[in-house]
């Protein structure tokens, strides 16, 4: 056979897209295929044997129409598109889903279609029923509820409730999920097909379940009624109420249904009953109504007849399948229970193992801590031992320091006692010096008074001597010059006139004053040296005994000593310098010499400077003594006249 012959014998095909509720399929169909050929192909592809419930639906000019099985596909009024789209849907609904739906695939397709109709609000459902149906849908999709796996939010992407219900109640998605999950948790152990069957059982009791609605009118001009066709019969509804029919015709009470163009007639089985006539908007609507009525009536009559061998086989297979699934489910339930028990035992063992590991870890940590504590204690013991040695050493040093401090304290007490004794002695000396200075001041006042009286007597004697000299020896007024030898001889020959007793007393008094002044200066120097030594010792003790209570007492003692030294008698201050000494010594005597032999004034003066002791006294000369420490000397100048009158 040639290639050209093969091409001629290959049939022409066209593409068809079949859309189910949850999938899409494409097929290549021959041009001569009828609707039944395409329908059988789809059923074989799905593995569906209960084909009498389903059909292929398409939309033409806004109206849903079912593909006719006895006519060619291309001869029917189908949309001109490539590929041609058909929806594989349930065309007729069973009266009792649990008894009539035998195959699992049939149940699943019905479940998906009814669920979609409820969500699209083609079938009205109360909010409480929608929540319960949603819980069965979740059970069919996710299996048993597991709180560890099904965490909050796992239903966020699933459409489970009609929008009407969501709008009616102002609840959040989390609240709806909580309500659905509460029912979902109670469906534990229900298999997927069982959950879908429970869903359909609840749905078949709804008023709008399995009803196809068509607008009709009792006359040609008004459309004020709805015609509903379902598995039980034909129902007439008002336009605003699809739940409760105004009038119903069961299939068993209908004798004939016919149409003439837009008019449709329903004849009851009772001939006496009134014939119901109504008008539809199009002839196609009457054809569709009649097609649905015929199909539902056939199924109604088939349910009431003896099942065919095919149906019996299918039911037997369904029962066996259910029994097998039941046993399988029981086995799975037992295995699941055993697995859960094993998992619980495993979790318990794991928990126990974790607990033991934790206890072992804690024991190891405790052991490590005890070892560290032991090492730390050993280190602390070593440190404590070293500290004990150090403390013992410090204790010994402290004991030595204590003994040294005791000795020092004893020395300090002794020194303190000595210092107090010295201070008391200094105070006594200061008191004595004050008393002595007072006494010396009084004596100086008396001496000043005596000196004043002596000067006055001297002045009077000199004046008297001058007066006598002028009267008795006028030639002596010219002051002749004589040699010293002649004068002495003349004087010795004639006998020198002795000094007046007052002059001798004055000289004696002057010498006594000088001697007492020198004694006082010597004592003052020694006392100052002693005071300096005491001050240096007190200052050294003050540095060592700053915290003792004698500090303030020493300051008071030193202040008293300084005050006692500052109160020097006025008569002592007159003898402190050389100039004041010379002035005081020269005051009692005049600046000229007195000569009884007529040699006034005498020009031959002899100056003597002779060192003598304090107690020595010479008639012809006066002696100057060293005063102080040797660094300062005061010289007493003595002038001697021929008449042995000494002038200082």
C-alpha cells in the first residue's frame, strides 16, 4: 500500500478540551464521532463507570447546553473554537448519595461539584452548615488534625466559605479558621472518601441541591415564575423564593410532558387534574427542560426497578471495595494507633534519654565544677597557707614593733617626764628672772635716786670749792703750768686734800652697778643658751609627738617663755649697747677734772686700759672686763689726773 493511500485512509480529527472540576484534558476526535463517542472516551480516561449521572456541557450565546449523545459532535450547535471546550459535569443528581454513588471517583466528582456550587452560592447553605461542610472538606484534603503540623494559618489559602457568609459576619480569617479547626479536630480517623460522603449527605438535604432552575411565565408577556427540575420531579417557584415550591409534580404523578415552540405542557397522571401550561423565553429552553425531565424520569424509574446485572456487579464491587477499604482503614487505624503508641513510646524514650543525657551532662558539669572547686580550694589553701605564713611574719614584726613601740613609749614617757621637769624648771627660772628683774628695777630706781642726790651734792661741793678757791687763792685763777713732778712734790709736801666722801661713795656705787650689770648679763646669756637648748629639744619632741596632748601645752610654755623674755626690765635695756653704757657711766661725773692743789684743769692725762677680774678694785685705775661670749668686748677708758681723781 502506497503512502498516498495511507493518507487517504487516515480519518480527519478535531481537538477537544475537557474541563473537569479539578483538571483539564485534551483529546483528538474524529469528524464522524457522535456525542456518545466523545463522552465514552472521557469516562474511560477518568475510569468512570457510573456514566448516567454526567454529561458534557458547553455554552453558546450565553446559554448552557448539554451535548446530545445520539448526534455527531460537529453537527450540533457548538462554539467555533480550537480546541472546542466542554465541561464534564454531573447532569443528574441521585436521590440518596450513599446508596447510588458506588464508585469513589463518582463520589469525588460530585463532592467537588457540589462544593463549588455552595461556594459560588448556587446552592444556599446556612452559616453553621457551611462551617461543618468546610470542616469535612478540610478533613478530606489534609487528613487527621495534627496540632504540631497544622499550625495557625494553614487554611489561609483555602476557599472554604461562601462570600455571603463572610460578609454577613464581621469575623477575621483567624476567627473563621478557629471555628473550622474546632470541628475539624473532631473528625479524627475519618478517611477521605468517607469525609466526602459525609459532605454530600449534608448537602443533599439542602433545598437547592440538584435543582436546575428555568425562568417561565404563565402567559407570554410576563416572567414571574421559576421551573425547577430535580431527581424527584418538577417544581414551580416564585421568582423571589427558590426554597419552598408553590407547586410540585413528582415523576410518579406525571403522565406526559410536551412542548410546542415556547409553550410547555405538563399532564398529570390523574386525568381529572388540571393540565399545567407555561411559556419559556426560547424554544431551546423548552428543549433543555424536556431533556432534563426525560433523564431524571428515566433515573427515577430505574431506581424503582430491579437492578441490572451491570448495576448489581457494580454494587457488589462497591460493597467489596467498601469492605476492603473498611478493613484497610481498620488495619491502618490499628497500625496508626500502634505507630502513635510507638511514637509516644519513642518520644517517652527520647524524653527519658534526653533527661538522662541532661542528668549526665549536669553530672559532668557538676564533676567539672567540683574539680574546679577542688583546684580552687587547693589554690586557696596554698594562698591561705602563704597568707598564714605572711600573717605569722607580720605578727612577729608587729610584736617586735609593739615591743619597740612600748620601749619607745617608755622612752617617750621618760623624755616627756624630763621635758615636763625641764619646762617646770624653765618656768621656775622664768619666774625667778621676772622676780629678779622686778627687784633689779627697784634697785635701779633707788640707785638712780642716790646718783641724782650724789650729783647734786657733787655739784654743790664743786661750786663751794670754786667759790673758796676764788676767795682764798686768787692767783690760781690764771691756771699756771706746773710740771707733774713739782706738783706731786708740792702736793705730798703740803699734803693732798682728800676727796670728798661723797665722791668716794659715787665711785663705789658706780663700780657696784657695773658689777651687778655684768653679772646680770652673764646670767642672761646662760639663761638664753639654756632656753635655746630647751626650744630645740621641745621642737624635736613636737615632731615625734604630734598626736600627743602636749603639743598645745608646749606652745603655751614657749609663749610664756617668750613673753617672760619680752618683759625685760627697763634698767637692763639701758646696758645692752656700748653707747648707752658709756653714756650712763659718764653722767655722774663732769667732763673736767677736780684738783685740790690748784692744777685745774689738768692737761697731763694718762689713759690706762687694764683687764682685771670682776671682784678686783684698784684705787689708781679702773679695769674693763670682757662681757658676753668673747665675741663682743666693752672697754672702759680710765683717765687719771695728777690729783688722783679718776674720770670715766
